[in-house]
C-alpha cells in the first residue's frame, strides 16, 4: 500500500468533512444496501459505525444487508429508499448498459475476484486441467458467462467438463464434501469457508484475460444529482476505513462486524481469513489510494464484459462512473 493511514489521519479527514456537511444542522440520514449477508467485504461500514466515523462526519448511516449483487443493483437503481449500494460493480455495469440509471462512485477491489477453487493436492493448475472434471457453479450468477471464455483459454468447451449447477448457498458445501472437483465462485468469500475441510488452491479468472473491477459503491443518477457530495463523502469514509483496516487493524474490523451483526453467528476466524484473501484484489502495489477512479480499470472492465457478451450497447468506459460533475 502506497498510502499508510493512521487513526489521526482519519480523524483529520472526518473533521474536515464535518465542516462541509454542517453538523450543527443535525445528522444527515443516508441509507446503504449491501450485496449479501454479512461477510468481510462489509468490514469498513461496520467499523465506521462502531468507531463513530459516520457521526463524526455529520452522517446517520443505515446499512442494510442484501441477497446478491444483481438484486442490490436493481433495487438501488429503481427504489428511492436507498442512497447507496455496494455490489460487484460488473453487475452495475451490465445493468447500466441495459438502461438501469446507476453509476459507480467508489471502486474498492480493482481486480476480478472470481475464479476456480480446486484441491491443493490436485494437478489442476489451469483451465485445460479441468477436462473430465465435475465443476460446480450457479446458473444465472455473474460468473456463469465467464466459464466459456475461461475454458477456451485451455482449448476446452462445456462439453469437456461435467458442469453442475446448484443454488448459490449450496456451492461451497457441494465442493467441500467432495461432490465436485472444483467450484467457480467469488474466491474471497468461498475460500475461507471451505479450506479447513478441504485444503484448496485458486485458479483466478483474471490470469486468463478476464479481469475487471470488483466490489465497490454505486448510486442511482437521481441520488447523485440530489446528494452527490454526501454520497462521495461516504465513499471517502469507506475508502479510508479500508486503508485503516489494512494498516494492521484487521482484528478490530472483524470485531466490528460481529458487534454490528450479533444475530448472524459469524466465525471470526473465517472473517479474518476473508479479509486476508480480499487484500490481494485491492492491488495496493499499483494504486495511490483506495477508491480512486482510474480510467484503465474501467476500460479493462468494459473489454472483459464485451468478451463474454454481457454488454449490448457500445458506451465509453467513462459512462459507467461518477466524476462529480
């Protein structure tokens, strides 16, 4: 990470933010819809709540869990209740290309986190090695159309493997108990959940020309027009919270998730390992700071989604993100 953030640095940032939004007028209400039930990618939201960083910035932020990135994009794009969504931003790009009026605000993970998980002691190291294997996935999920391009990189088609579709909630368990040789999924989410029962290694899609931005914040065009500065402020808080977390405060972040979602019965060890795996997808060695908009990231995303046939319209990469104008 090129930028090390201290707690005092965060405090200074939020003190400046307080001046901007005018705390004297009372806390400004903001609603956020997340992508899924609680897991480590939500850590900065829960940490900001626990440490009072939203309130320090004059904000009263309500964070609601979700049931999938696609659902969150559709809800935030069409429902006036939510100011902000967090999801896999490829889902947002696809929806915008189809006419849903949403734009990215703050990308966090700038590398594609989808891949294939295979047993650590297997001889499977690339797509060609999946020939004749049973691969579990979820039909209709974001990763599904990538499978064909991934297999093609190994000169395979779907006919060369046994592709088993199951519900998203059953994917990890199906692989973990040995009913499949491999599983296609969001790696930071599934890997820590199965590795204790079935030691595994990762074959990233990004290594085979299928790279794109991953999780981040977005909002509807209507909300951006009405509350662009406030939404950007939340993005700044979450970005700096990510930097704080990876400045040696991972355990504090895990404790915050559990404190904010006590009914979820979360495993702190799994959450901690999810944070460790997530770190790779931020590409800290390449970025100046978390949350920055880089044209090359978005062009790479558009190119990848075009490769798998997700996009119908030809729109410039800059059409998919909010520039503050």
